[in-house]
C-alpha cells in the first residue's frame, strides 16, 4: 500500500517539477557556497554591503525595464497559448515595448553613471564604470526575462529549470574569475553580466517550441494588451521598485549608524536567506502561479492553496530548523570567521522567513487575479512596517533589530492576507 501511494505521488506534476527544481536549487546553493566564500575572502563584509546595494538597485531597474509585466506575461501566455494570433500579438507587443524601455534606461544609466554611483554606493566610493557596463548589459537581460516568462507560460517547466541551471554554472565561472582578479569591482560585475549571458540559453530553448524572431511583428503591436498588463505595472512598481529602495535606505541607515561591516553582516544573512527561499519562489513561479491564474472557482483556488500548505511549507519549515541548529557551520562554510556575528541574526530571520513562505502563495493570488488595489495596500502596509520598525529597533538592538523588524513585518503581512482571503482559504 505504501509503495503504491509513493508511486502515485511520484507521478504527479508537482512532484516531477519539485524534484527537478530541487536539483536546480541545490545546484544554485552549491554555486552560492563557492561564490560567497570567494567574495567573503576577497572583499569581506564591507564589499558585501556594496554588493547588496547594487542587488537592490538591480531589482528596481529590472522592474522598471520590464514594466512590471513578468507575472502578467505568464498569465496571458497561459490563457492564450492555443490561440496562435493572440499569442503572437502578446509576444510582439511586450517584446517591442520592453526593448524600447530598456534602451531608454540604458541611455540614462550611461549618461548619469557618476550620479548613480553616488546614489547606490555613496560619495566615498567611485564605481561609475559599473553603470556604463550595466547600460550595455540591460537590454539583453530584460529580453532574457521575457523569454523565460514566455517559456514558463507555455508550460515548459523543464526548459526554464534547465536554463537556470546553465545560467548558474555560467555565473559561477564568471564570478570566480572576476572576483579573483578585480576584488570588489569584480563582485559587482558578477551581479550584472551573467544574467545578460543567459539570453543565449533562453533563446535556444524558446526556439525549440516557438520561432521567436518570426513571431515578432510591428503590425501585431496592440495597445490593448499594454492596457491589460498595466495593472501588473502598478503592482510591480510597489513591490519591486519601492521595496528595494526601502531596503537601500535601511542599509544606508545601518552604514551611517552602525558602520559598513554591520551592513555587510545583514547582507550576508540576506544572502543565506535567498538560497533557501529559492526553493519556495521557484516552485511558486513554475507550478503554483500558472495554476492560480487558470483556476476559475474558489474551490479550485482553495485546493491549490492547501496543496502548498500541506506539501511544500512543512518541508521548508523543517529545513529552516536544521539551518538554525547548524548556523555556525553554515556561516564558516559560506564565509569566513569575520562573519561570525551573523549567527546572532538567524533566529529572527528564520522566524520571519517562515511567515514569509506562508504568505507568498496568498501574495501570488493578487497577480493571478489582478487584484491591484488590494495588493498595493498590502504591500504599502508591509513596506511601511519594515521601514519604521527597522529604524526604531536598530536604535534599541543594533543590527539584530533589523531581523526582528523582518519578523514583525511578515507577521503583520500574513495576518492581512489571511483576513483578506479568508473566504477562499476557509
């Protein structure tokens, strides 16, 4: 009986996607171990803080350049993948729009590179060349995001996962070489170049199912599609533009009040957090979001919610318990002894990430059903709580105050979402 049950589980799409995705995530974590170690050895906590600033800036730029369409693209591709004309309209419209926006942004990055260096890194650091290079890489990076969203919308989960695996391997090789030779400048390069190189991998995979270049046509450009996707722009602006700017502001506050090394400790904790959250976010993007977008009844949506809570969340929570007990080993393995103060941040960070994982599936429902106003209100509450509580608690508990704020933020955020979706959940 047990064998039959295990076989039936192993045949489910969720199990197949989760298994392959787990391999991808484990590989990315393994690569992260190597790159984090290299960065820790060659640039230390201060360099890691600067890398964190650039990551936040990149998230904002990505959201502006994609017009926040990423989740909307997946939804509309899912709904129209059997309608060839409509599919070509969507792809043509989005491609031409994103390419135009990314080229304009690239011009702005190149023209005002010194200004952006001062904003992101502060006047004590001169990295304007990074923004000149980013200006060249950005269009390739944005088109890559579009290609992966299309592949995902077409239901080709394996191709998305294989693209990410290959991209991670490229990123590892590039990162080790440039950090080794160029120290902090190399670490910053490693953030902006590998995503652009992934274009060639994504282009290969999309052409297996769709002749991408022949799909693009100026004649098929449709303003109605842009109008339909505009609600996603508003949602992305709040989460992916304002969010990173809030974190950038908090990091500047840490540097100002506690020193750049403390900011480096927080960035190290965020880096560890990002590794294990990859599992949750990629499963949600690849498997749960397309199904939420397709679900037409509350009963169907409720089934998707609870399948996540019964299968993915318990495994994730157990994994966080193991991480907490092995935190000293993890910090020494990932970084150096200079980063041991990071171990004091684990408890509250893991508590917050458990609440975050529980809230993510509900958050994706905002995108799946285009609940724009509700999403913006929930996000603004979350960002406001994070900003105010971080600045207040840093004064009381030093760097540990910021991870306490993280837990408080996601407790309130999850509570808001459960109350809003209570009729669907229960």
